[in-house]
């Protein structure tokens, strides 16, 4: 029986992919598997991962992963305009000269979207833009020069308006790009966590005392330094508690400096870790931490780390406004508070005073997997992609390239 993408050849173009950890890696791996299961021949055009993450992502049988060298920054990220160009320019030619492509799915940054609009325009094939971030808003939020922000906005709108469809990770993103003037068809998929990687079962980290963990990117728009100020206050009543930061981000150096100055001995730092290792820290935590700094163009961003937390069965302390606040306030999910040090400290104390039972953790994990799984998100993505591919007569079971 034909499946939605039977016989189609689709390229997934992304600067980050497993085994390199990151929200994009998990989201795109789920989409690649869903496209394969829907009958497509999937080729992932991506980068060579950092040496710290050898091997290939699990569950990718039948998916071709083509890697190319790329320029990385000193923290091993593909981040910065030269770094993006080192991926985007070769990606343009990789798509231009790939044989038998029926369509392309591209992940931000917007420069990658521009490269795909040009390459796919020459080849006369559709591309789908995965709107998992609004980069021009993010640049405005961190006070980049106005010229940079305006130029990036033009690039982003060019990439979005050339797409056969835009698949959006949130209703907030959908509403925002419509406000910015995007005319392409937009399908809101939602977001979630990969519950094949983040699970309630498995090892837990044990520091010998309670801890709360911030797992993921810490940048200017997140304002994660509030948790350092808060743990310094919590230690006056709970002297053994620690906050653990797992991951990187543009604020990492500032966080380490603030921890040494404000809360010496109270904060532990880990580098970017594999999802399996990150899950160990989440399972062992009293609660996870997430935040979005208010008053910026990016204040409505949703930290997807909260999905990973609940599917592991761990509640979350969130500081900020909606939509994250709404999620954290749902019964059983945790504590949603204003971006205020006193309120954050009080929520952390409440989490320490009332740790979840094993039964409560198991119940949260089951509900999280049912409501926030990336599998359902990816399946909606397949439907949106299939809807914009031109009709073709292809023999069922066509050879995969």
C-alpha cells in the first residue's frame, strides 16, 4: 500500500545533526525517521560532528547521512557568519548537483534557507523551511547593530517566502512571521522531546546531595544567571543544594564568573553531553531549570528542554512569561514564576521540600510521552511535506539512493 512519501527522494539540509547533541538534532532525527517510514529515500546533508561525539545517531537504518567538513568556533559550534558560510556555500552546490531530488527540507539559520531558495529555484524543486527559531528576533534581542539585524531580517524573509511551505515549531512563531509579512503556507507542528532518548528508565546522576539542573543552551535571551543568584539565597536554608549547568551557549563564561563570585561551591558546570548522559542528570535532579529573559523581542520563546524534563519524569522550575509559564503551571509539571530572583528561590525551596515520589515521576513521564513526543510532531511534518511535493508516477519501492 502506498505511503505518503512513497518513492520520493528528499534531502534534509542542516548544519547540526546527531550524534552532536542539541534540540535541532533531536527534532530533525525524528523527522528523518518519519520521512523514511513514510516511504521516502532520505539523505541528510550535514556536517562532520565534533570529535567528542563519534559514531552515528541510532535508529537511522536506511537513511543516508552525507557529512562535509565545516568551520567551527572555539567551543566547537557552527556559530558565526564565517562558520555559517562554510556550511551554506557547499550546501548550495551539494543540493544543486544531487541526483534525483524531489524536495528539500532546510533548518535555520536563514542563510541556509537563502542557499536552498537559490539552489532549489535553479533546479525547480520545492523546499520546506523548518521554522524552529526566528533568528532576526534573536539578533534584536541581544542588541546586535541595527544594520546586522535588518540584513538578517531580509535574509530570513527571503528564505521563508520562497518556501513551498513553512513548518513551524510553535503557534507563537507562526503568528510572529505572519506579522512580519511571510506569505508562504505555514503549518504549525508544535514541538516536543525525543522519548527514545529521554526516558524515565536508566541511570541517574548522584552527587550525594540534592541538585537542580539547567540542561541546554544558555544565551543572552535565556537569562540563566538568575538561577545563580537564586541558589545563593537557597543555600542559606539548604546549604548542600547545587545547581548544575549542562551545555554551552554565549553566556557560559559569564555564568562561570558569576558562580565563582556570587555562589562559590554552589554551581557545577558540565560541557555539552550526549542525550543519554544529559538524561542521567535530568533523572537525578530534584527539578530542572528553564528561563526566558522578559523584555526582549524573544520573550515568547519556549525552552524545549522542558519537554525533555517531563518525559524523563522530572518537574521543572521556569522563570519567565507565557508560553513557558503556562506549561510549567500545568498540574504536575512544576513551578512557573516571574523572572524574579525571590520567586525563583522560593520555587527551588518548594521543589527541595517536596520531592516527587517514584509513582509521581512515572505518571509525569507517561503523560509527557503521550502529549509531548517528537514522533507525533514528525508525523505531522510528513503530512505537510507530502502536500507540497509535485505529483509523480514512481514505481512503488523505487531504489533508494
